């Protein structure tokens, strides 16, 4: 009986840990997101229009962009692009 109780406790602990890990994985981008308020230093196209002619570029790449923002609080510069899908409004 004592062995059954120990196995049951370990099984429940494993279920709880797997459940917490699943919640973190599903909501990773929300949990570890950061709000940046500041000045947009530079916005550029990722692919120049001249590179589009004669190459195999997807429509997503044609309309892609990169952004650099200086945070008002820390003064750090945060960058991202539409290709890495890290920006949310």
C-alpha cells in the first residue's frame, strides 16, 4: 500500500509538471513578451526592390520590414522584423 501511494504521488507530480510545461510552451510569447515604448529609430525594408527582379522571393518577403526602437526607460535599442514574427500590436 505504501508503494502504491508513492507511485501515485510521483504520477500526480509528473502530471502537474507536464501541465505547467505545456501552459508555458503554449503561451511562451505572451509570458515572455516585453512592452517597449520609445522612439522608432529606423524602419527599413528587409529586401530591396532591386533584389526582387529575377529571383524566387515570396510575397511575404516582398512586404517585409525591420524596425529599431530605442526604449525610453532603459535606453536600449530593440530590433525585430516581420520575418521573425516577434512583433505584436
